[in-house]
C-alpha cells in the first residue's frame, strides 16, 4: 500500500492504523500530532483510524527550544 507522510512516499505491507504507522516510523511518544488528508485526527482515534491507499499524512512533532 502506498501512502505519503509529510509529502514523502511510504510503502507499507498491509493496511495500518495511525498508531501502527507511528511504530513503523519510530515516532511514538508525546508531542506528536497527525492529520490525514488535511483533517486532524485526535489521539484518541489513532488506534481505530485505518489508513487507505493514497492517504496523505501530515506528522508534526513538537520540539523544545526557543
């Protein structure tokens, strides 16, 4: 299955949930926000939101600094 994460093509073997995608990308943890096809998905929905072919995911990771 082909998706895009932050405009970069990513191929995954099977349909994944957003939570599973974060594990694959080693992006688990706090300070992460996700949008699928320009729609923000709340953290409480990550476990149930299944990705589909062609989905475009925006992953935003908060960083400390100033």
